[in-house]
C-alpha cells in the first residue's frame, strides 16, 4: 500500500538540520528557573532545539499534568536568551493556538493523541495554513496504519514539513523497556514513506536513562534521522519521568559516543544487512518474551493439575493444539512440518515444567 504524503524537508530558519537531528530538554517545564537553567546548559553543549512538556497527558488523574499555558513565556525566554528553537507537544486545538501565539518553532503530536483520529483531526484543523515543522509520534499500540493515517491528516491540512517520532509501543508483558521499540514498524514506515524523517525517542522507549545510549545507537545504525531525548538539570528531582532523563552533560557524553555509519550508495537509501539483522534481533526478542509468557501459563496449568490431582499429559488437548497450529501455519504461509517440530519442543518443555511442579513436594 502506498502513501499520499506531500512532503518538504524539515527546516528551521538559519539552522542546518544535519543527521542526527537532536531535540532535547526536560520532560516537563516545571518552573521558569528550571526551564531556563536546563536550556542554558544544553545550549552550552551544542543543542539547538529545546523541548519541554507544557501540557502532560498522564495515565491517571492526580499526576503532574504540566504547568499549562503559564509555561509558554518561559519558552519564549529560552529563545531570547539562548537562541535555541523550542518544541512542545500539542493535543488540542487550544494547545496549537496558544503555542503559536508564543512563537513555538516546532510542534509534536503525542502517542495518546495519535491513537485517536478525532483528536488528530482537531489538531490538524488548527494547523491549517501553519508553516512550521510538525512531528507525529507513533500511536501507543503497534498500528502502522493508524500512524500513517495521523500523518496523512496533518499533511492534508497543509503541513508539509512533517516528520515521525518513534517512541516505542505499549505491551501487556513486562520487558526491559517501558515501551517496546518494535523496530520492524518504523523500518516499514521508512520503506513506505522513504522521504519522511524519522526521529527516535529513546527516553520513552527505555524508561531508563542507563539504556538511552544503546537505543540511540541502534536508531542511528538503522539510518533514522534524529533523536528526541529528555534532559533535566537534576533528573532525580524531576516532577515527571525522573528515571528516563539525563543531565545535559550526560547527554553530551551520549552524543559524543554515537557512531554514524555510511547510509547511502549514491543518492538512493539502501536496506543494509545490519538493518535486516536488527529486524531479526527485534523479532527474536519478541519471540523470547512470548515464550516466557507461554511457559508462565504452563506453570499455572501445572499448579492447577497438582492441586486437583489431574494427570500431566492430556492427549486429546495435545492433539487439538498440534492440529490447530498446523492449520494456522498453512494459513499464514509457514511450513507446517517446521511449526510442528517447534511445538513438539515447546510441549516437551511444558511437560517437564509441570512434572517438576507435580514432584516438588515429594
């Protein structure tokens, strides 16, 4: 399936946006002093685009939801005192109007907003006739069509300086990440819309400042265009998302360590062997997490059988599973014999797991 995006390069007056584009600043603008001090430290380390949350959509009520419009003059002051460009998240038409009134240079639409086409359309309508860059984060759930749909809505409002932010995807199963990167999804977005800039948000992917460098390097290895990293002058005292923020000096260390690899042959981007291997690594990580979850359910079944004095091996159920998986394999185009071999090993491990539970009190 193609796309219908009419795009122009993302530009800011007087700033050469070379790869990697870096946007950095605190999760939230908390006070004028904290905002300005963080911005000055970042500017001293070479950061040109400052981000700060003014309105913060939170999962549950009672959490800090941002200072609101009162913080916009602080960003105006950041521009005046540091020469940086400023970038904020908008979720409603009112947010757009207020941000533009105070001279915000770049906007982004958050993951929760992207998940709601009605909300995206409201923001898109407010952006009609606006000639500043707009970035669209992926939706919370791994839905590429919804992501592209949000980009199309904003583009159809006349915004041509458009980019995407990859911030990872929610998952019910716990992993080392706050949001799983699911690299195949932004890779497919790049394949479908080759001239769309993709900026990775390692702060929200990891939820852990110690992992930010690794994800940042991986994003650069995949030839994405930039990074959106949360940086606070004193992360441990941050009012929101303290664990995923780094100091301006830590951010400089991260950026100094990143290796930029050759991405092109001639004028046309190419899919590299490294990119394909990264895609396999990401899929394998998901497979392992799913196998872990499946074995967890097997343990619960073993405990139930132990408690209710039921035999481990249930031949009828085993036949049901194998026949069903064979049918599913054929439907999705996998070799049924290969799939059956995989499930034979899975079943064997499940039986051993349940047997250990049965014998744990003997």
